C-alpha cells in the first residue's frame, strides 16, 4: 500500500478532496526529531487533509520556515521542545522575531518548565505527548480558527465608526478592523493575543475568570491548563503596558480603563 505522502519532508493530503473543515491550502510545518512520532503525526495530519512539511531538527525547521516565508508561508508550526541543533523554544523565539504565525508546542513533560518556556516564547498553545490524533487535530483546528477569524475580520477598510473604537487612554482597539494601537502606533499581536485583547476590551473593569477566557479565547473546556491564560496575559502586558490588565487574585483578570 502506497504511503500517504510523497517524501519524508512533504506529506501531501491522502485524498484530493479533503474534509470541508480543512482547506487544501492549509500548510503545517512539523519539527520533531523522533522519526516514528514525526512519521505518525505527519501521516495522520495528511489523512485529515493538511499538507505537512516535516523537519528533524530546529535548524532545518528554521531554514524551511524562512524559505517558505518568501513564497508560500506556513499556516501553523507544530514544534517539539526537545530538538537537536536548535531546540523548540529557541526556534519559536526566532520565528516570533518576524512572524505572527500560529504555533503549537509539543512536550512530553506537561508539568515541567517546557510548557511555561514555550508559552513565554510566543506559542499559542501546547500539547503533551503522547496525544491522540483526534485531540491533536482539534487543537490545531482551534488555533487555526483564531487565525482565520483575525484574517476575515480584518477585511474592514472603511473609516471605523465611533462605537467600533474602544479607547482606554492612549490604547485604542478597533473591534472591526482588528487593529490595536498604542500611542497611535499599531501593536503587533498574534491571533491569540488579539482575541484575548478584544475579550478584555469588550468587558472593561469586569473580572474575567481564567476558565472563562480559556473557553472564549482558546475554545478549551474546564479541564484545560490555566497557564495558557497566565502566560498570554504576561505577553500581552509586555506589548500594551504592564498596568493595564490587573490581576484579581483568586478570580482572574480585568482591563483597567
């Protein structure tokens, strides 16, 4: 039986008619040094309709990412933490220097420092290995929905109406144009950070629980890891100012006017 891909690096969709929820143009860069895991993930994602390019180490992954940026950029990066040459954390940081592409980190140590380091580096989500294919695909779809939501919402080009602008001092949130400015200058936010910012802006001075944010921003249920929220808020504070989002101990966060 022929394998569902063309080469070890390019895992093309098995069928010419992928599931409706997965456009044929969705491209995933998978960087995983374990050959069996790499092959298993790439083959599984190909069966769901994704086009997967696979790399065995961080430096190769960075090279593939940069080459694609000049032609057809990837829609999602799936990065293992423990990689030879350049680890997944370092790779994530290098990518974030020039791109807001969606990133999911993978780690076999879900309760270790890997999770925190990956999210601090700019990852949108993380997965603990081993992981079932259905869970992996669900998490990928969730991250891609946020990116697609940002792209389709950002098509608004007309001058925004007053009620489309939420103003908090020198911080302005255009809820239709999907643009956040600080002191008149655009703030570069990942799709996850932007959706988090919009959630806060829609409820100023209201305390939002971590699990509420997990549901509304990440599409995760009650059992999800609240570190996703804490680290995303930390990154957002670095971009819009450390005092704008207040921690309400034991409850959650709120945006100050």
